C-alpha cells in the first residue's frame, strides 16, 4: 500500500521529478565522460607529452568528486523536500517508522542507480559523438581512446551507489527524528543564514587570502611542480565558497537596507526570493563558478594547443607541400587545395647525384627558407641564385623536399649552363597554404602517393613540412582533444546545475507569483523580476569563473607560447552559449511561475 501511495505522489509531481532525474543523469554522464580519460592510463600516456598528466587527472578526479558530491547532496535535499510532506502524511495515517525508512531507502537508491544507468548510456553516446567530431576536426590520433570503457562504468556505478546509499540512511535518520508538523510545513520555512558581521568579515578575509594563494601558486607551477596543483585546488575551492557565502549575504543585506533601491519596482520581492534560500545558493553558486572555470579553461587551453600546432610547424619551413614531378592525378588533387597563399614551380635537372637549379629562375621566383637564430627565434630568408650557396647548409632539411632518394646535393648554374645539361627536366611545385589543418587529409593522400611512387621510406628522405606538422599534431592534438572534450562535458554539467537549481524551486515559488498576480502586479514586472533574479545567479559565478581562468592560464606558460593570445574567441563563444542557457532557464521558469490566465 505504501508503495502505491509513493508512486501516486511521484506521478503527481512528475515534472519536478523529471527535472531532478535529468540533472542527475547529466551529472553521471559527465562523471563517466571524465572517467573514460582519467582511468585510461594508456590513453593519457600516448596522447600527452606531459609526464605528469595522470597526476593532473588524479587531482581533476578529486575536484569532480567534490563537485558531484555537492550536486548529489543538493539533489537529495530537493528529493526529500518533495517527499517529506507525503512521508508525514503516511506517519499521521499510522505507517510504522521501519516501513517509512525502507521506503526512503528504496526510493533514494532507485533514483541514484537509475540516474547512473541512464547517465552511462548518455555519457557513452556523448563520448562517441564528441570524440568523432573533435578527432575529425583536430586529426588527432587519440590512441587507446575508448567510447565504452569498463573501468569508467564501474567507477560511475560505484560512486553513485555509494553516495545514494549514504544519502538514504541520512535521509531516513533525519526524517524520523523530525516532528510531523515540521515536516508538513518545511517548504514554507525560510533557509536563512544568521548574518553575523564578524563571521562575514572573517569569511571575506579567508576568501581573499585563499584565492590569492591559489592564484599565486598557479603561476609558480614550474617552481613547485605537481604539489602546486593540489594546493591550488584546495585554496581556490574553499576561497570560492567563502567568497560567495560572504559576498551574497553582504550584498543582499546592503541592497535591502537601501530603501530607495528596494522600493523600486519589485526589488523587495526579488531580494526576498534570493535571501529565502540563501544557504542553497551559496553552495550551488560556488559549484557553478568552479564548473564555469573548468569548462571555459578546458576549451581555452584546447584552442591554445590547437593554435600552437601550426605556429610550431611554421618554424620548420615555409612550404606546406612540395610535389615532385606531379602526374595528372596529383595535379588534379592538388587543384582542390584550399587557401593557397603561394604556389611556385621550379625546374630541376639531375645529373648523377646532383640536382641543378636555374639561377635566373631563382632570382625571379625566390625560394623561402626559415632559419634558426636561437631558442624560440627564427627568421625568414628569401634565397636567390646569388645567395643560394650561402644558405644551403642552414636550410638543408627544408631543401630535402626538393630532391628524391639517391640525390645528394644541389648546384645553381646560369640559365645558359642549365640549358646545356643533359637529361630531362622535371618540376618541383611548392605550396604555401593559409591553413594546413584544413587541407590535412588531401596533403596526407598526396604525400602518401608520392612516397609510394618514389619509394620514399623515411621522414628524412621526404623533407616535407607536413611530416613535422603531423608529428606535432600527434603530440599536441591529443591535449587539444582532451581540452575540447572535457570543456564540453563540464559545460553540460554547468548548464544542468544552474537550470536544476533554479527550476527545482519553481513549483514552491509559483504560489508567491500567483499571489502577486492576483493583487494586480503586471506580468511585465514579474518577468523583469524573474530575469533580474536569474541574471544575478548566472552573473556571479560567471564573473568569478572567468577570473579563475585568467589566473589559471599561468600554468601553461611552459607549454603554450602565447597562453593569453586569442582569448576573445573562446570567451565570446562560451558567453554566447551561457546566454542561451540563461534565456532557456528564464523561459522555463516563467512558464512555471507566471500564469497567463488566472482563471485557468
């Protein structure tokens, strides 16, 4: 009988349960996606040039466990807030404490296991889709990357089962100790924090000190090594929580005391809405700020590694592709290359093991070389018939692309001497492209065919810049893939967390909005109040999250040449997506709390 009553209660609040369950599904899906990397040591070892990558992912796992635990605790609190009135009614009707505890345990564990099961399926699908898209975009090999990874499945189920079993015991113990009348009226009681000034001041000081330590030590990663990541993790997480806890209480109290501001429009109502459940906001906003920083940071670093690949390859030569005596098929395929910035053709004649070039042709069509001038410094040099001998040795590796196996040296002769040389003339067609990555597959196919045609067996014989590009891409493409993949995962959890927090209280807030509508408050003012309240919840963690990212990029000074270059693109894209989530949340919240027809 109790189970039938419980199922009836769930059906009556199906929309709220759907919000709860979907949020937990996203949380478990993100947990699974992260664990597919964190538990796959072969993948981490083969796709990152950083030896400490497994340790870094270990710290990341700790942070994700903390975030997911807070999320589950909050979701569990919301679950109990929906059901405790029903449990109180069962107790008033004579249900025994043991039966109530059993019912709580079954419902709580069932929700956790169900969310984990669906989350693993969703996470597997997202892993497959994201992996396919990002690997295709980056041409990263991602060796040992697995969509369905058994250790990740086990870790996800084990974590969620353990968390919800603990939650079930805590829920049962707490509920059975609470008086029935308190359970019946729990949703109408405010959840305010005692606003003691000295406590707020202490938390504010702690927040500043802890964040300052975390930001400083991230910039000293090369000095302190891996332990710096652990210190930064602890100090920034705690500093973020204390900052929100102190800032929100202080800011809301200050605005409420400002009579001129509070009396304008529905500001008093909006501030009352924020302060009504302030304890929950401080926890969730701290989690959202960390998720925002992780998602934006991962995407920013991923783009940084992606942009670093062509930048590093540029130091290896000017010509992205050199075709030796291309046949009709090669010419047809090369004609489809996109973004050709420069195309130059040189005539060559081979006598013995020497390749002869026409001096007049080199003067007219200068050969571009990139010459090394110290760590991180290269210069571009235009080579002509007059200075070819001077720069031949320095540009030896780049000139390899202009000869074939068995040919050992170059010699520049006058046009008249070139015409008198015996043997047939061949052409070498060199291409400079605006985006080598956009032509990756076509260049790869052209060089594969050329290597087979001329029996070129090694990178040294090839001399092609593309070979170096592919090598760099295999190293840093894996890191870029990890950044994009994790950024997408944390972005999904970020959106889920914010929307879940706001929508989970919508059914309780609906009565207050209905009351305002009945006393004549216009819908326009109500919608403005909603947008201001939700806008504040979105703006606070976004601002602090961006500050976290800006300081966190210091950790990549040794890996990225310009970690702060091109921030406008990732920040802009992320803020646009964030604004979309904000608009969607406002729309869903308004559809619940604001009635278009009061008579309905």
